[in-house]
C-alpha cells in the first residue's frame, strides 16, 4: 500500500542533479558505453548535450531520465540517491519532447492534455501552457480554437507548430525538466530560432536539457556537455 503511494508522488527537485562516477554497459561482456561520468546539473539551467552518434549521449540521458539504471556510481537528486524504489517518482518530473511529435486524430486540447480524459481537461491550464509555448496566435486562427480537430484528416500543421504543441504538452504535465531530443533538427533555421526563443522564455523554474547536433541550437544554454568516446570531453558555461 505504502509503496504504491510513493510511486505516484513526484520526487521533489529543488537544487541539483549530480552524477558521480557513473559507468554503464549493456551487458557484462560488452565494453563500457560510459565510464567515470561526473556532472552537476543545476535546477533552472538550460543545458546542452552534444556528441557524435555512439558517443553515449543517449545512454547518459536515459540514465538521467531514470530509464536505465547505472552499473557503477551514484545518481543523486538534491543529495537523494535515485534507486529502483524512487525512480518512478523521479520520472514524474520529466517530460520528453522528441523530434517527431505524435499527434492523435482528436482536438488540439486533447493533444496537449495527452492521455487525460476529455472531461478532466483543465481549460484554463490549456490556455496558460498554450501561451507559454507560444501557440496562441495560431490557435486564434483556427475556427474552433483549442476544440479544433487536428491529426491526419485535420489541419496540416507546420513543423514549428507541432514542436510547440509538444512543448505545451510537456508543460501541461507539470514537468520540472524538459528534455528536447533533437526536437528542432527537422526545422529550418528561422523556425528553429523562434521555437528556441519560446523555450528560452519559459519559466526559470524549468530545467531544460537540449540534445542537438548543431552548436547554434545550443546558443541559449548556460552549460554545454560534450560527450566523446564514453566520457565527458568538456562542459563549459
């Protein structure tokens, strides 16, 4: 009974995430994907992750997201060890914005409050997160606003609009940490810049991890972590 209770309660995150001597390999006989990773990530920071394919950056993010348990080292949030028991509670802090946003063939508001039954959707909150993600002007052009149907047979959305819906969805989830996973790599430069500007305008309580190939995508970050050959090459501020 008590165990289940903790599962649904978000682990508090007020100061920093710390990785101490993290090591990971997929199987005993395989080489290390990551080794001796030490990293401090402060709440409210915009942190960029770079690294060639195969450098281990996806694995590192999976560990931070609580999807993979590390083999060596410690993963701490506000000095609290993340272990199997509280991993789910930690994950409730995190929302992931992928490169291609899945949109279902329903209304715009149902796509933002993804997975929430229609009758439980908080309309005020939809408008608030829409404003933060800067989709208001586009919504105002739709005949039915947030009630408009989108999806395959509905409006053809631009890449920038889809990404902003993804951001609004993440904000609706009450995430403290937004992970943008190559989220703007399919956009042209101008659209990418305007999406990144709306991300920079999000509240300072929100910690944002940005995984990107282009350095220009990361220009708003105050820390850049460059991963090469299973270790951190440099992190600069």
